[in-house]
């Protein structure tokens, strides 16, 4: 399953891609124009090949510039999405802080004749995270599965691994 990547991280990736595409496209297009105008004498006696190379390379660099602007636009859209995502994340964190208790989750994961000491660390982890995932998905509907998995992993560490009372 693919790891979750926040919208803010995607926006930063798109922004850096946009800057790179715009820089390479701009510099390349200027170079092609200079070659075409014989300021840079690369194809002095080439005839038609100069037009062909400059046409193809010019088109490619124009596409770089267009894709750079598209990436910049997408970056802005992802920043708007990141704000709503951060709001949802803080709401879920607040709700979990009020309603998800480590001892209560431990009580829910055990069968009738089972104790917490009977389970291995891996069994505890998988049962706890599955229960937490189910509770969160019941409360907050239509969440991205990768988002919930990432949140539960982070919340689990804060709830159990930072608190030595529940870790073993």
C-alpha cells in the first residue's frame, strides 16, 4: 500500500518541479533562439537541419515552460487543500484526545479469556491500530485510507510508545 503524502508535501514537490521546469525551459528556449539567429554559431553550414533542430528543441522548451506553469497552478491548489487537510487533522486529533484512551482500546481488543500479557508486541500493535482505525472511520466518514493509516500510526506512537504504562 502506498504511503500517505500530505497535500502540503505534494504542493512543495510541485512548486520545486515548477521552478525547475521554468528555469530549464526558459534558459533552453533563449539558447535555441540564439542558435536560430546565429548569435551562437552552432549550425553555420547545416541548412535545413538548423531549422529542424531549433524547431524541435524550441517546442520542447516551450512545453517545459507550459508544464512549469501547470505545476505552479497545481501547487497553489494543493496549498488550499492542505489548509482544509490540516483543519481535519486537528479536529481528528482533538477528538481522539478526548475519546481514545489506551486502556479502553486495550479492553476492546481482548477476547473473553485473554489478557494483554498473552499477546505479543506485534499482535498488540495490529489489534490496537485496527481498532483505532475502525473507531476513527466510524466517527469521520469518507476519509482516505492512507490518511487514516498515517494518522493512526502517529497517534499510536504517542499513545502507547511514549507512555511506558501501556507499551508492554
